[in-house]
C-alpha cells in the first residue's frame, strides 16, 4: 500500500479525522482479514494517541467479523492493570482481548546478528552477538500485525517506535539488553533526536533479516504539546509497510518535538505526571531529554509525586538499588566485575543514561508513592520531598519554558519530559 500521510506542524487532527484515517488505512485489507494483532504501547506512552487509534481499529475490524487481539508492547515494563488499560484504551475493548507480553519467557528466537555487525555499528566498542527474539504471539497465525506508536526523540534509538516496537516492545531479553547497552556506549547525546543511529540500524536489520515474513503495517503518530494550554495536539498520522511512514514522521518530529534553546538554563524543573511516571526507569526521561540543555554545574529538579519504584521489573529494580546512578566509568567497572549486571546490560545502560556524569546535580522529589528520601539518595541522587519542593515550584503555577520566580531566580520548567527533547543550540548538531 502507498503511505498514508496526513500531517503538518500547525494542524491538529481531530478525533473524527483520526477515525477516518484509521478506516482509510484498514479498508483496503478488511475483506482479506480473519485475525489481526494490534501492538500499541502501554500507558507510559499515554499521549501518543495510540489508545484511541487501537480502539478505533478494534471497532472497525470486529464489526466486519475480524477476530482482534491487542498486546501492549510492554518491553520490560510491568503488566498493565485494568485501570491503566481503561485509561489508555477506553471501555469498548473487552478485557479478554488484551494479551500480556512476557519479555523473559514467551519469546521465540528467530536468528542472530553477528558480533562483527555490532562492532561495525559501535566503532569497535562492543562485539557481542545479538539474538533476535520476539513474542511467540507474533507467530500465532495473524493475517495482519498492526504496530501502532509515536515517533518522538528517544535516548536509546534516537527516534522512538517503528521497528523498535517489534523487537523491543514485543521483544526478548537478549535484544532488549544488548541494544540498550549499544546505545549507551555509542554516546546518548549523539543519538537523541536522530533518525539514523547505530541502534536504529540494529533494529531495522533484525526485522529485515529475520522477521520479514510477518505481515506488519506501521501506524505512527507525531504529537506536540501546546505549551500555552498544555493540550496535546496530534500533528501527524502516517501508515505504511515500508520505512516511508517512519522517515516522514521523523522529519515532523524533528520540527515539533526538538526544542532548541539560545542559552543554557542553570536550573531546570521537570514535573512527572502521576499517570505516566511511577519509576526512575521512566522518570529519568527528565534527565535524558534535558541533559543537552542544562548548564555546567546546574541543577535538575524532578518533581515525582507518584514515584514508587526504581525499575519497572523487580530484577532490574534490585540492580538499580545495588549499583545506583554513578556514571559511566563506575557502571562499566561494575559490568566487568559483576555477573548479575553483565547479564542485564539494559539495566547497565539505564544506569549510564541516568547519570549526569557529574556535570550537573539531580534532585528527585518523591511524594508519598513509596520510595523514601533515603532510598533516592542511596542510588546517587539528591532528594527533597515533593511537598516541600512544590511550595517553591508549584507545577500548576509554572508555565513551560523560562520562569522568573518572585525572588528573581530564573528556572526553566517542563511539564512533561516524554514529549520532546530540549537542547542548547550549541550542543545539538544534525
């Protein structure tokens, strides 16, 4: 099928128009379909519009007699609760239609990318083989796999979604761990916001070489927050079987989701919405997406009212508590000396990503979600309670961008770090 592209930096796609785009995408195929698997993200990508798209696709297909399953692409995240499913997808899809991805079990290995290829991608920094593992459900006889998600700057792969949704979101431990570590050793700041990166090439090769027999159709969105109203605006809808939808979405995301600043703020305050962020595994987007903006010796304050864990997976949570966010040299040393971390390279990559490498301070401000101030300090961050910090930096009273406080202090406020990448112009070069 030819790519469907309805997009623009100034448009806002309405729910009615979105439904028509979903139907335009599926109509040419509907008569040939018996069983369809939809792969949307989980609630941690709440603003992607993947929830409504999934519900619209489910309704359109089931009315035509098609059997439809929905498997949120959890990657390493926790299984979604009923409350989270309803928040993300609404009430029209029956609970029995939702399937759970198990990234440690429930996977099948379809091939292996050789160490020589990884050495080429990394400039010799790593040379391990990577097993291409995906959920067994992808090979359960579906006529169509509808992969739905948002293209937005991402710390591991450069721009999120597309083939990442298949081999990470619905993938197994080996490719998840090793791809994340590849991104960490290749320098996150040269990857963020780029369409073509070493990790993207890894994901594309995995799908092209070993998963080409899967009937995958990609539906991708680009979303921008209106920083005056804080409303989410759907700027682009793209659909294709080939890379064209991803490439077009990346161009738009680069235009609307990369915010380049003319000067480096000394203090950045980031708010983590309780519906999206309950862990540092996710909440550290506040670090990833601002690190190229913050001035040397500056400070990042993370308002995290719902923080209740470090890792979304119990084993990874344990590793974060054990090793902490100590910077690249300390983490690489720990990988060399400890089998538990060496067996979970995705966790090691996360520890590298979550450190400022000593360039600026990071102060996490947990609420009453379950993580104490002492626990926050134990993993390498500074800590102040959310209630105390909110007295000075109330997110309801701040506007996105530069703010002047009553005592003259200047801060830069971000109400949702998942929606973009903030960088000083002098540090971001295409």
